[in-house]
């Protein structure tokens, strides 16, 4: 990864790269429920959108990463880490005290990654994906049922 070749920019919801957002969230309805109430940042490399991060304010002390995705061709190259670091800096500058991020119980790699980035498991919301998504989601041979919320203290 050459950070001189890429940049993270803020974009309006109408310019958000849905093809990337849908990598992290298969529900257009869910994406629209938070995209238009948050801040969308796109990681670009040589004019190509390769990553996205959407942040929404929960209250004056807390912000949540509602969507974080990197194009599969660019994964495992440090781009998700770059987006997380951008979110941490953004939250710090805005005066938030913590950042939340949620992922599925079946998202083994994401759970590992977020913990390596300093997030701690805060709570589990049972049956979140069963109750909020029309189609079952499977990852790593496991049905995604529960939402695991993780927190990073600033």
C-alpha cells in the first residue's frame, strides 16, 4: 500500500459506492437507513473507489462505524486499517469518547481484525440478523444470527 497514491475523501450519500457498501451489508434498505444520516468516506486509489466507511453519531459522546468495506481485489493490504485509523482520527477531532462497530457472530476474520485494532466486545444483540434481514446470511459455514457490538475507547 502506497498512501501517496490513495486518499480518503468525504462523499455525499448520492455518490457513495453501493457496490462496496453491499460487501459489508447485503440489505439496501439497511444501508439507506444509515447512509443518509451519517458521514461517508471513500478510500480512492488512482481515481478508483477501493474502500468505504460510514460513520453515524449515536450521541454527543459516541459514534458508530455502520459500514466498513474494501474491494476484494484490495483486501489484506492495510486499507481497512487505514479506514479505521481515519475513523478514529475523525472521532477524536469531533470530541467523541468512543467508537462502536458491529459485526456478525459468523464474521470470524472481522472479529479478529477489530480486536487487533483495539476494539473490545461490548455486547451481543441476539437474533439481530434473523429479525432485520429477509434472507439468511452465511459466512464461514456459519449462519449469521447475532450482532456483536465492539467498542474502541478514545
